[in-house]
C-alpha cells in the first residue's frame, strides 16, 4: 500500500526560515497525533480521580492490588499493547504524517538501588516503535513529557512533591541534559525522528519565579545535543502550558539558541480564531521560525473542525492530543471500559480494596482492551481534524485565509456589535438561542454544544463564506479511505428577511439555490439538502455560500 504521506515523510526535517522542509527540500506541515498515556500514563485517560492522577500513583495502586511481581508483568504488557504496529499503520493510513511520543524520564532510567543508568529494555521498545514509524512513513517527535524532578510541579510530569524540582535541584538539570545527549547519540542518524521536544509545558504561572532558568537550560541541552547530533531539529515550548512565550522575547533571529529550531505552543478550550494565536504569528514573523501547535484537543468534533483548519490556513504544523484513551468519544481510539473498573476508582477514593483475584481479572481485561483491534474506533474524530468527508462544519468556522479568500462582505457593511469571536473579520455572529456576548468553547469529553452556546454566522445580501474540505485518495486494497460519490450538502439555515435567497457553489460552479422567508417567530430553523450530482476527485474542495437577496443565519454544514 502507498500511504498518503509517502512523499512528505522523506529525510531529515529542517527549518528554513519560517518554513519546514523534508530531506528532499519539500515544504510540509506536520499533521500528527500524540501517544498520550503510553510511556507516561495520565490518570484522566484512565478515568481515575486525583488519587490516581499520575504514573507513580497508578503504579502504587497496582502494586497494592496485585503485588510487585504482578505489577511488573502488568506494566511490560501495558507498554507493549498500548502502542503496537497496528496503531502506527492506522495512523499512517489515515493521512497523519507524524506522532509525538511523550516520555517519562523514569521510563528510561533504572531506579533500582543496585543498578543505575539507562533502561535498555525500555529503550529497545522505543527503538521498535521508531522502526515502525520508518516502515509506515510517519515522523516521530521525541517529547520529554516528564523530566527528572518534574518541570511543571503537577501531575502531568509525574511530579513527586507537586514542585518543579527540575529547576530547584542541579542534579535534575544535569540528568535531563544527560538524557538528551544519550537520545541524540542513539538516534543521530535516524531520519524518521522529526525533532527533539526538549521540555513539555514547563512552569505554570504559579511557579513563574523560575522562568528565568528555562532559556539557559534550553541552551545547555542544545549544546549537549549538538556535541553528537548536528542534524535533528530542536523544538522549544513556552512556559505556562506552552502558551506564554515571554521566555523568547528579546531574541533577535541571530541570537536564537540554534539555527534549526521550531517553536511550539499548545491550544485547549478557547476560541479557534486568529486573534487567539496572533502572538505566535507575530513571534514567527519576528524570529523567522516555523510554528508547531504541539498539543490540542480534548474537546468535541465541532471545535476540532474549526481549530485545526485555523492551523492549516495559517501554515502551522499541528499534533492532536490524543490518539487513544479509556471510554471516550473525542479521540480516534476508545479503550473499552472493563467490567468492575468502578471498583478501582472506588478504591482510589478510599473505598474497599478488591481482592487480588478480582483486581487481576479487571486489570487483565483492561490489558486485552488496549490493542487497536479491541478498541472502538471513532473515524468521525479524524474526519473533523482533516475536514474529510463525511464531516460536519459549524458555519462560524469558514476559512481563515482572510477577506476575499475565505469570506466577503458587501461594500460598506459594518459588523454588528456583539459576540467576541473572529473580531478582525468584521463578520456578524450571534447565538442560536439566548443573548450573550462571550462564546464558550471550554468543552471536553466530546459533549456537543449546549443549545445556549451554539453560535451561527449571519450573512446579508452581498456577503459570502467559504468552507474547504478534503476528499481522500483511494489506497488500493485499503477500505479506510474510499473515494465518495456525488457530494450531498445539508445546510442548517434560518432566513431572517422575507424573500431571502442563498447561492451554493462547489469549486466555483453553482450547484443550487435555497429560497425562503422569515417566520413570524424569527426562529424557523430549517435543514435544507442540496445534491451536487457530480463526483469529486481526491484533494481539497470548496463550498461557497453567498446571499443573493435578503439575509440568513447559518448554523452548520453537513457534507457527505
């Protein structure tokens, strides 16, 4: 099978100004998924409460339940099954060209009193996954998610004392530098590794007193890497969940810590609009480096359809968080919840301990459920990320390329005062129900928009909005990405002026019109169907909706 990204994944990646290029000099964007909870298990992905929110607490619970020997077998099985070759093959077949591998320092360090150094058996497992990436043409990003001592002082880095002890103990800094030098030495000739993500989300605001240590530590790590590896790209994150880039301020281009550099931010639970990422776009223009949205997700498919188009239209590489977790509908892979799982949750919350036989049975079922072929697969999540047919697109998420390319306003029209969203576009938005001014995009666990939170875009005569979507290639014997037939478009619309008329165009050709009148109640929302009657080639296509007469509010488009 020829994977859709086989031309992109080719040779060492490198930064060329603000562009990212592969070994053949071809410009590309990284489009990937994170392997969250694999080498650094996160409690929320296990549906555990705070008492089981990080690796060391989960490990302690399992040891208590089934003993040290049973726990050792559990974890080695867990590591082998959570990410298998089938996962990497599926990621590649879906069109992702990269993965981000979050690593806990404790995974690769031997901690036994009688033995110190690197855990070669665990590194061999990392080698294996990197080999699968090479085989299936998927770049791998190495991400130090949990540095020695912890870089965040929270559960996400497996902190022991809820303190950022990476920055309070010089031994932890030295060990972190040694880890990166070891990894660079080990993988210096491995072109399938896209780059080294030095520290995940260092120092939330409440530990900002240590912010002045971040860039000096970055420089020391980079120097150690460059002693043995001159080829791999370096990836740097800002502080406070990678959203605060003040640590990069004052860095003119010739003072960047390395010429082969990419800067990373993360984005969760907020407006998917240009205004929300403007500071990163400004930094790109100033420093002339590529941008990487290295973590974003944990929301719902409507938000995905907006946020990831935002990154695409602004030429920003991206990585979705995360590929697989327990009992979910907002990640591609959902691990089926084992029977009796609630007993483990209860135990963590102070309830009765299950007996060893019962606990072993629950954990064994969990391990069986980890494999890709035993997971529930949510293709609709992937479709939303790529805007791949079939897909639903909220109408507020028309393209982000700017006026004249992604939207248009009638000459002389001014935006109505109201919702704080995409304010630079000058378009009109309102809530489908209610009268608010602030949108709420802080949704998780896949829940749909609540009625009072649904936004629509309002278009008047002469206004238009354009929506790009993709049709996948047929991949030989693959059943994943068959090309569809003629396009069907459902449009959720409210005519707000008598005698209103909409024109629908597909790739510049008119394919239908919608006529309607305003209702007495002003809330006569309708779902209207347009059949294009023509098949579509693989690639990117555009639906454009224009108001020919009157005015209309549009809530969503459903493309099939």
